[in-house]
C-alpha cells in the first residue's frame, strides 16, 4: 500500500480534502417536511418548509440534488465580500486574507451543485478564481524566500487546498536545506535579517546546528 | 439542550461548538488526520475505535430496519451516506496504521515505545510481517553473503549500532494548526528557538519539535 | 570496477515508474553476490598475510590493511545495495495486495523471483489474518465515499429497463436519478453519462 512515494509529500488526496470540507456547516431552506436525522456525526433537523436550518455541506448537497432544499450561500461567498477580499489580497503582498480553511472546496461544491442558489454566480465564480490566483502567486513568491535559515514557517490563513498544493515543495525544500546545512549554503545572517518581512519566515531563526 | 432560543448568545454558541467538536466522529477525524500526517505511528486510539465501531454497528442495524419497515428511500439514503462517511474514516485510519507498520516493521518491533502504541491485533500483524520479511531477506540476500555480513540489522559484524533498519524521519517538516492558544513554545531542547503558537495559526514545523503537542491533542496536523 | 553492478540495480529501481516492478534482474544480482564473495576472500587473505608477517591486526596501517578496508567497505556497500533492491521490491509487492488483490496476474508474477512470490503469499496471509481478527474488511472504501445516487443522462434509446428494483423508460436524452452502482454498467458501456460532480 505504501507504494514508492514518500507519504509525506502527498498526505491528503484532493478527494480527501474535499471529504473534510464536506463537513463544514451551511444553511439550507428545505421545501419539504422531514423529521430529525440522528446521524453518527450529529443530529440535524427537523426540517420544515421555508424554515432555515444548518447542516453539513454533504447533506446539503445530497438534499439539493434530490430537489429537497435550496442552499443559502455563506456570507463570504458574495460579490460584495469577495470583491473586498480580492482587493485586500492585492493590496497586501505579504499576507493572506482570512477565508474559510476550505473556501476552495466549499465554493467548488456549491458551484457544481447549487449554482442556481448563488446570486451572480458567474461573477462570484470568477472572483474566487482571481482570489485563488492572487493568493497562489503570493505563495510562490513567499516560497522563494525559504532558505537554510528558515526554521519555522508561518502561513497564516493559508487554506487546505493551498496547503496541499505547496506541501511537496515546501517539505522537500526545507528538508533539503536542513540536510545540506552548511555555512556556504546559508546566506549571511545580516542580509537575511534585513530582508523585508515575508510570508515564509515569520518564525524565529538561527543557524541550524551541525550534527 | 437545544431549547430553540433564537438569541444566539456567545456562550451558547461556544458550548454548542465544543459539544460538536467532541463527537466521536470529530475525534476520529482528528485521529485520522494526525495519523496520516505524522511520520511515525501514533498511539492506537483503542476506546475511540471501540466506540466508533459500536456506533457504526447501531447505525447499520438502524438502516436495515428502515429498509425493512419501508421508511422512505430519501431518509434511508441519507443515513446510508452518514454511515459510509464514518466507515471510510474508520477503515482509512486503520489502513494508514497498517501502512506504517508495513514500512517500519523492524524498527517498531525493536522499539518498546512504538510497540506499545499498537493494538494487540496490530502487534500480531507486525510480528508476522517482520517474520515474513526477515525470512524473505535472509533467503534472497543475507544467507548468500559471507560470514560477518549476514545480519539484517547491521551492515557488518563490526557495526556498533543497528545501522540497517529503516526508520521514520522524525525531523521532517509537517503542516500544523494549533487549536487554542498554545503560547510560547520551545522548538528545541536548548531553548533558543521559541515560537508563539496562536489559535488557528498555520505553521510548518519540524515534527520532532511538536510531537508532544500532537500527542496531547493541542495541535492538529493538516 | 567494484560496486558497479550494485549501483546498476539501484539505478534500475529509480528509473522504474513508481509502484511498478521490472523483472527481477537475476544476472546482475548474482554477479553482485559473487563480487561480495570475492571481496571476502581477498579480505581474508590480506588479513592472513598481516598475521603471517607477525604484525598486530588492530594497529597495523600498511598497504595490506588499507586494501582489506577497501574490500570490507565495498562488500558493505554491495550488501546495502542488494538489500535496498530486494527490500524496495518487497515494499512494492506489499502494495500489490491492496492494488491488485490476493491473486497476482501472470504479467506481474513473471517479474517476481520465487522467494518474492512466497513473500507476497505470506504477507497477504498476514494481512488477511489481521482483517479477519478485526472483523472489518479494510480492502474496501479505499477512497472517500460519494453520494450513492447520481444524476445521469441517457445517451441511447434504451427503452424500458429494470434498473435496481424499478422499471424505467430510458429514452434518449432522458435524465434519471439512479444508484451509482446501478448506473455504472450503463456508463461503462457508454449508454449513459454521469451529470453529477461535473
């Protein structure tokens, strides 16, 4: 089962990240009457027509597919909010805006299964795309700053899918620096300290000890 | 508990959150994530697995009953989905552990601390695996090498330590999220490496340095 | 050159597709085993020579000593490579139980050497024993579950058919909400397309 790949470089598959995202709660408005559902993962309902209630995303999508409800998109998934986020992402090259940890998967699932419930869905979708793109280029430029001196990397507000994408590269890079830790390979401490603050090395630093 | 009050007081929400956060499914998911992301095998979650299996059993019975007494297919399909999700987590959790045992069987068999993290069934599996692997390696390589070079653990009779046993890399880097505020945390023994772990922050750190926090459940690997 | 064959074995491993096996390279493998024995003989004769000359084997640092060291190190390196070769293949063999099942198809089996086949059988048996003790099949649910029902569109005029436990009129372009397991045979034959999860 282990296969050949280092399990560390691909901890979660895309399907597994989506599985985790499906447990995020969303609000639905049922159009039918149904008693409470007492699941292993929790109790939901009862469901009454036109009375909003919170359920996990997987349940919301299942009900939606069966024509039993509409899904209320989360507040952040609106043209207004996302426009603000996008601007803020562009204005702060070193930071990520707070978005749900699973914003990529949640929005994708809703685009796939509940597009008629999202006002201005085309606009919303393209805003999400833009945000992903801006954030990803920030990740890339942040990664360029990883060096042998990086001991702890702080990635505040990075989302699950983004983590998954950068994981192989970050882990391999940090590992390589760790392994090849030698004075020649490490930049001079002064230049490192004078660099502007950046995504990738807010953590404390020092030379890794030679072993 | 759910009195239906619409006030949504902060305290009520917090209570609700912590209640939600401690369902067995939530715990199982956490155990699954940590086991998936940690380079070494973690403590077997015996009572959690026991409880999860009981709940799955109950739910299987319920779904069967539903099918028999003609409950509407919609409801049945939803219960089935809930059941499928929990079963996937359980199976996947157990599989990842097997995967680690397969990968590091010799090391685990020879390290008390690790050996004691396995369930009894896993221990029997590990024992058999190790025997089979040893037999295979002896048969195909070791028995054909000259005297002094036949050990499975050492490169040669003159090696001082067991220098042939594959071990997990504990100083690999992992992605983690602190649940609450952990506070200033020492990254190494010498104490000149401190990081302030604030709630919900995302970090990439060396596994070795946060191992204890993972074991205590203060930090989640993601 | 010492160690050339051994490194060839490892190159072969690293040039294979991840998780895929090539034929067990018996020729080179045997060559390396032979090389090990030759190293050992040379090593022993050098040690004997040192002793015959009445020198202390622990402290002597003459040409014979360093020659012996080279043979010793070469032998260890060969051993590591041989072990890595067999061990690495054994790891792939372990994974086959999960990917392929308890019986290996001919084309994989012929790539294994005898003790590898035996290892596969033993390891599978160990796994099956664990699974039966556990009383929970771990070879299913390999990926996260999806909704057991899917939306499909019919791509051919199939007409009335018994799907699961209901009779449906599967006319061209009609859409249905079916159990994934019931729809799969139609999908694989190209008679329906899965509309969910786009």
